């Protein structure tokens, strides 16, 4: 495995965090030297599509911003009659191929659940960022657009694997809704990035930043690693919950509704007691780091039989 750190994708961490992280989108040109087939290839996708166990829950197809209903590319597989074994919502490779040749983008979500290389890269990002990171694959036909201009509720690290894709990325706004939002191009200002990603390029897009890609003269294959933002409110909530659950003064004291317990004075006394507990608590950093580790554990690869 040639990847050991997030620096393999975004260069020096100090520069990345001080200049780009959560601030502005940026393309890291030729960040990953070729060849790139050892990461993921169209042949890998082709092989996966023929897995009869691959369910349509993992596969999204879209064309010109419109999602294609999954029943148009799924099937039911009956393995045997006695005893009856039937699998529903399985991806039908022939239907997927026909839709792809008709201009649909293939969006395979959660590839880290199936592919060890993508899983290991997801683990590298998760260990660095302290969150669960998902690895997705996009295969887009030449000169087509799968999704409209939108922003995602998570940071994205985009790795161009083959072909090229032209990306328009707009400024990262000060206020960013934490949900998926689409935009109309006519309402957008000038993009801050309008450039073709070449194989080996990595594009970082902070959460809430509008963007829209279009494949160019060749079929485009790119991989996206998505990392939800961690806010101080999330971390403080983890710390406060750990203290509340670990202290009998709060954990075992009953609140009786409707008996006048919640006066301004009683609430202030409880808040002051909690603040005192936080100041006196040992291992505060360890509590915060542990909550990050627990969040990212889903990406870990472990050996079960050695």
C-alpha cells in the first residue's frame, strides 16, 4: 500500500490546514503519481457490477441532474427453489451498462465496504480527521453531467483516476447549511475554480461549497472521500455527556416535573456545578479524542483470523 498519510493527497499538512482546510477549495496538481490502476479502475467497477450480491442501495444512477429510479437497474435473483433463496434489489449489470451508454453517471457509494484499497484510504482520512470517512466512485460518460450544481454537507477529497473532468467550484460561503442544496447556474457568481482535473489531481472542497463537474472528451472515473465536519458543539457535547453520565450528582438526581424545581437560581446552580466539574475533570482531551476514535472505527480494517 503506497498511501500512509493524508499528505499523500494534499501535500504538507501544516500548509493544508493553515491555508485551505475549511477555508477555500483547492486543486493539488499531480498529487498522486501514476499509474493509478492499483487504486481503482473501470475494470474493478465492471467486476463489481457482476457481483450478484451488489444491491441497488449502494448504486445511484443520475442523468443531467435527475436521479434514475433504482427499479430500472435492479433485479431479483432466485438462487434455488428448495429451500427457496431469493435476493431482491440486486444490481443488474446489463441494465446499468445500457443506462450508462445512454448518458447516465454511475455513482457507487460506500466502495470502502467492498474494496480493500479504498477502505485503507478511507481509514487514513478517518484517522487524520477523527470522523468516519466514506469512499465513493463516480463513472461519467464523455461530455455529460450527472449531477446539477450543488453543495454537500461534508468535506470532499476528489481523486481523478482516469479521463478528465471540468470542475466549476464557487467560493465557500460564510454561512453553510449542513444539508445537500442544489443551485441554478444563472444565480451563481463567477467560480473561483474552473479547471479540468487530470488523472492524479486531487480537489479539496470544504463542506457547503457549491460545485458542478462535467466530463470532457473521455469517460471520467473519479473517487471521492467524504468527511463530515466536526464542530466544537459536537465535541463539547461529548465532554459534557461523559461528565454527566460519570457523576452521581447529576446522573442519579431525579428531576421532578411540575414541582417548581426549574427556577433561575436552581438552573444557575446546576450550570455552575457542571462548569466546576468540567474544570476539575481529568483527561478532557482524552475524552474528546476517544469520541473521535469511536466515530471513525467503522473504517478500520482488522484481521479476524490471525
